């Protein structure tokens, strides 16, 4: 369902802000010298966030007290990185643990084993013949780093001379459909192929890999508890370095009306910042489940740039199962941009079943794409 706003937000805002206390006890299979952390949709799945560090009660027992919004949450326990995440007793991955919170809750978690205790088989992933790696180490002068850059070219690109609009997307590692399949991919290329077969406009997709442990800094234009924000430099890289390279080496329509940016979570945050900072470069944005909670200054910056954004097309989407704070924060930005709910260029989609995960963004990429392709 497409919604301009959620009426309950206006009538009962105190419900959305309500938090409950969670006392989590973690039982270990054997002693470890490493620290334990909880990573979930409430901290952007950061596996080593010091604010979510568990306290040791004894050699096999760890504790943490959390204050979380009412609603649905997912999490796992780590020893500081995703290479050291909890696993089944045989080393295979476990599903995300879940919590549905309405009242203060006590929960016991028993760790069966850890992924790094087993030899992990590296998958040799293959991608469609129209998904290419432009460069496995593309230089980012604004950050003095290197990054893998991907590109999806419509199947017609090879045998035509036409030019195409471009969508720039973050978290390139998870964008395209791999063989063997993965459970954390957008599969944007498969979606695009289907849309194009059904008659939708053809576009190029450029994917930029995230920086691993630096992701929370690179996709945040502001300083936070995770370090000095590098998002301004990252956005400048997209505009000053990557886009000129793409426009020079591929047949693109380089104008603002044919240039979009999109991403989820931290990628949603940096997409919102990028279109606000560079409205003459990016004409549209897909802001999927954005991590606005980590960047409260974004609201003031958007207000300051309202005039520049008057012609921008912005697609917001979030799910109720991401927690009430996600919907509340997204709607706050939506209300800044479209206060009287009459601007058809700014829309807000809320889905009852939506979770903070790639399958949700994969599905909602379809209405986003149709929105910007109009």
C-alpha cells in the first residue's frame, strides 16, 4: 500500500517512542578470551559496537541490558566481527534471533558454536554476463582508499548506440544476483531484466562496494559514536570522480533527470544526504529503511536545502517490522519535504511485513524503479 502518511503517528506519537527494557543472558559452550557483542536491526548490524558490549558475569555467562522500542527486532551474538558470529553446533549459519517487544523482557540465549571454529568454504560466485566489475580497486581520492565498482548494463547495450539513465547504488557486494544464490542480495539485475521485458525504461546500475568496518563512517556525513563521518567525502567521490568516469566510458544520459542514487539503511542515509547536497547532479533518490537515527543533523540540513530539492523525486520506504523508530524518523523527513502531502514527487511507502533485510529491499526496488522511470 502506498501511504502519504500514517495517521496513528499523528494521533499517538507517544506509542511510537515507547521503549521497553530487555535483559539478555548469553550462555557460552566454553570459555573465551574475546569480548561479546550483540548486533541487530537496532544498531545497523554493527558486529563490534562498543555500546552493545556484553558484560561478563562468570566464565560462561554474559549479560546486557537494552532499552529498545516496542515492536519486532532481529539480532545475533558476535565476538566482534561477522567472521566470529555465532553458528550452529556444526558451524552452519543460524537464522537471525528475533524479539517482539511489548513489555519488559528477560531472554536467555545459548551459543552452540562460532563460525570461525570451522573452515569456511569460500563460494566461487558467478554473475550474469551483463554484470561486470569495472575495477576491483577503483581509487577514491577523497578518502585515499580503493573500492570495487560494479556495473549492470541492459542486455540491449551491447548491440545498440543508445544512451541510458544511471542509478548509483551502495553496498555493491549485495546488489546483484549470484550463482550459487545468496540470502543477502538485492538481485537488482534480475529485477531489472524482468522490468525491461515488461516494457520499463532501460537503465544502467552502478554499484559501489562498502568499506567493511568503515561502512558506518563512510555512509555517514556526520560524526557519530562510530567515528568521524566520511560521508561528505564519499558523496563528493560519487559526484567528482565516479560519475565523470562512468559518463566518459559508458553511453549515459548524464543530466540530472537521468541520474539517480539509492541505498538501504546507512546507504539510505547517504542517498538522502547526496541528493540534498547535490540536487543538480542527482534528480531522484531511493531511500530504503534509512538509518536517520544515527544522523539527527540530517533533518536541519534537509530544511536548509528545501529550495534546491523542489524538483527532486524521492522515494521513501520502510517496514513496520523494522521498529516504530524507523517509521517515525522516515516520516519526519517526509513531512519536511512534503508537509501538505501534495507533492507527487515525494512519496512514502510503508509495508506491514517489511523487515530490515535485503529481500524486503529487493521487492520494494520495483515500485522505486517504476517511480523514477516515469
